[in-house]
C-alpha cells in the first residue's frame, strides 16, 4: 500500500453550477437564460430535458450544505445565475435573487465551508442574447455591472471568485460546434464571443482591484489534454493546437497580452479573426490571482488534413472510458499540470473540476459506483505527483457534488458523488462520496 499525504491547508471540496442544479426556473423573479431557450428547443437536449426543476437546490440548498459538511469539505464551488440577479441582463436588480445567494453563502460560512463563486457558468440572460449575446461588445459591460453588484453585495463574504467557467465551451462549443446554447455554427461568431468574454474578464478583474476587495480572482478554462499518436512532428503539432485551443487561447491573452499565433493562423485560414480594438489586450492582461483548471479526459490525435478545423483526427486506442464515452487518462492530468506550470509559472492553481460520468443507480438504498472511485483515485495520485514535483496546486473540487442537468446530455449522464432522484429530489450519497470524504477529512489517500 502506498500512502499519499496532501499538504496541510489544501482545500478540498466539490463543484456545481446554477442551471445544472437549482431548478425553480420560474421562481424568485428569475427570467429565462439562453439555456432555458435552448433546452426547450426540440432536438437540442436529449429526452427534451430542461433545467426547470433540476435538483431543486434552490429550495434544498440547506440539505446540500449538510452533505458538504458531512463530507468534510472546506470549500464549495457554485455559480450565480445572472438572470436571478438581473432578469433582463441589466437595469433593475432583483433583490430576491440576491437574497437566495445570501442564504446559500451564509449557510456555507456557518458550516465552515468557503464559498468559491463562479460568476458565469453559461446562463446568459435571454434578454441579452436577444441583443446579440456575447457577439455584442456591450454584453461585456453588462457583465461587469452584474459583477459589480455581486462584489459589493458579497465582498467580505465571498473571497474566491471565478469570472468565467470554460470559456472555450461558451464560445466555440456553443457558437461554432453548436452543441451548447445558443447553438450556432459560425467560426467568426465564436471568435467574437471568445474575445468579448476575455474583455469582460479583464474589465471585471480591473473592477475587483479598484474596489480593494479582500480575496482572489481568476478564471477556469478547460484543460483538454491530447497525446500525439506518433512522434511525427505533424502529429505533435495538432495535439498542441488542440490543447491550446481550449486553454492557452484564453490564458495567453491574460498572461502575455496576445492570442497564440498558431490558432490565429487556423482561424485566418478559415476567414475569422478576433475583433480586437485598441486597448483591449491591455485590459485582458490584468493580473489574476489563480488559475482554475477543469480536467476530465485526454485524446490521442494524429494529423489528418481532412479532419476539420484543427486537422486532428482522434484515434481510438482502446482506453477505458467513462459512461459518457470519455477516455480515462490520469497521466494526461499530470502532464497538463506540468505544462501549465512550465508555461504560466507558479501562480496558484485550483482544480476547479475533475470527475467521472458513471451512471450506476441505487440498489437497496446504496449506490455502488466503484468506477467513479477508481477514476478519482487515479486522478488524485496524479495530482499528488504534480504537487510533489513542485506544481503550486492549492485545492481540488470534484465534479460534482450532485448528479445534475448535464447540458445537451440531459439527466442521463450522472457525475455526482451524491445520487439525485429527479422525481422526488431525494439525495443518496454514493459509495464514492464516503470514499472521497475520508480523503477530504484526513488529507491522506491510500492506494
Ligand atoms: C463545466 C462543465 C460542467 C459539466 C462537466 C461534465 O464546465 O463546468 O461543463 O458543467 O457538467 O464538465 O461534462
């Protein structure tokens, strides 16, 4: 048996997102977001599932806090539904929405759990989409006003802020690949969305500093690792492009003030370029306090000029897969953390998401999700190895506390440590919850 001891003071927790868990879509003064519209459009989400009721966390947040507390979590990552705060995106603030998050945050603090708040986890108010959404530069300013309200209301209570969750998804997956809301397939549009997202990020960081708030602010891009099929330079190159598209495309502007040239070249070849205006890159480059990283999986890719935008062809190498079909690659987790350290330096890193889709349901009141435990065990070993090798990782948040609305996959894909019955909203901690809880409480993993 090997014992892996994590540093003392390491923060452990779990993550969720507003539209995926809250439900109560028409309550508390909330107006629709682009995800309400999208999920109600036939054919967009499996089984026609919507977030209307989700896990009903809007009403059951106390139970969820209790689950975190019993787990021993020191931190909880959740997101704010912008349309609960500004139902029309801007203008009049909705007090009921603020009150809900005050109840949640106060409950967390009373339980000794640090609130780790994501401002944008994809639920853009539909009213803003009607004005062009993130394609419209003015949306960045509306976002900054939403952030200002959150900072002034919650400053002192919330000390960890994430501006944007997985900006690659909310720009490219949503506007070029078209499988997430709002569901467009236009590269120039996606490149615009990415740029305005970064602009909103930079302006929000600047605002945060100007308010002199206690705490830290960062961003949480997805880390999609990719391993070259062979040592041929062209295979290595497509893999690097693939990694950089989800991660460096958003972090290079923040750290270095420019987009990665290899991706600008790909976009230019396809007739698209970011709508940069004078001063934008300076704003985007405002220093952040930490990097958040969401890691799930890796692919093995090779160069194939007929394989779409990046010219990468994904190879099936027979890797073990989770129930959503994503290959398990814990080594990719380690490699990506080293990559981040080499490229961006020693800024603190939080693993803001990591987890597995394993769809086992209850059997006689228990959920035996051994394959989730297996996944987590392997990834925590990689995490430990990265920490030992000097990567400055401060915390780990498992995705997810609860089974929840898995975007275009609906409710069938389950990522929770806690099982949710979507009819009764009963919560059942799975075997992996108890296993993870032991590590959270002791800071020790035994394998
Ligand atoms: C995110 C993710 C989550 C997903 C998870 C599993 O960015 O936070 O998309 O919301 O549920 O990644 O796919």
